[in-house]
C-alpha cells in the first residue's frame, strides 16, 4: 500500500538523513571551534544545510498527512459501500409470509427474533459510518464534503428503512399469533360447549 511504503520511506529517510546532517554539523562545529579561517562561510553553510533539512522534514510530514487523509477517505467510502450492501441484503431477506396457523406463525416469530438480533449487529457499523462522515465532512469542503454526505445519507436511509420494515413485521407477526391464539380459544370453547350439549342431550328424559 502506498501509505505504508511512504511511511517506511519517511522513517528510513529521517533516520539516515538526521545521522548524516548531525555528522556534517559535527564537522562544522569542529572547524569553527578550531578557529578555521573560513569560519563565517562554514557557519553559513551549516545554517543553510539545517534549514534545507528542516524544509525536507516538513515536506515529508505534509506528504504523510496527505496520504493518511486520502487513505482515511477511501476507507470511509469502502466501509460505507460495504455497510450499505449488507443493510440492503438484510432488507431483501425479510419474508412476507406470516404463517397459516398458530404453530407456523409462532415459528415465524422465533425466526424474526433471530433476524432482529442479526440486524442489530449492523447498528455498530452504521454508527461508525455516521461518525466517520461527521468527522470527515469537517476536514473537506465542496464536492468532496457533499460526496461524503451522500454516502452517509444512503446508509442512514437504508438503515432507517430496514428498521422500519423489521418493526412492522414484528407487529404483524404479533397480531397474527394473537389472532390464531384467539381462534384456538374460540374453537376449544365451542368444542367444550358441544360436549356439554351432548351430555345434556344424552341424559334420560323424565317420564
């Protein structure tokens, strides 16, 4: 990766360069201390060298910061696209069927509870995308800032839709289970009433 290569280059260059600059500075100091006839010229060259080295270190630092910022932006785009794809995939997995009887409706309800746990795991990724977008928007302006906002909005809107769909299905399944439980209770009561009626009709009539 370019960022890692430059980091290695920066570390090596700074280390080797500093050693060489220190060596030349040592020579300059020795010449000046010995009272060399060109003391003023040596001191001037030493100052120029140190100034050039400071400029180079600043350039390396600026380049490192630019690469780090670029890497962070590309990572945000990658994470936003990946999170959006996962949210959309979970949306497609949401079934329409609610069950034909109490047993299947309750089974669907259990499956949906597991599904909700699955999508809850995505909430951390969505939150991370939102936090990264808020931070990066402050660092960029114009088209880049607008693009960051678009990526974040796409993820947030898909997430809101998924949560809404999931909550709607949970309510629908709850209503369906309640309906089947009510129907079962009505059926059981009617059967009991039929049994009582048969008992009454089966008794001998008084003569």
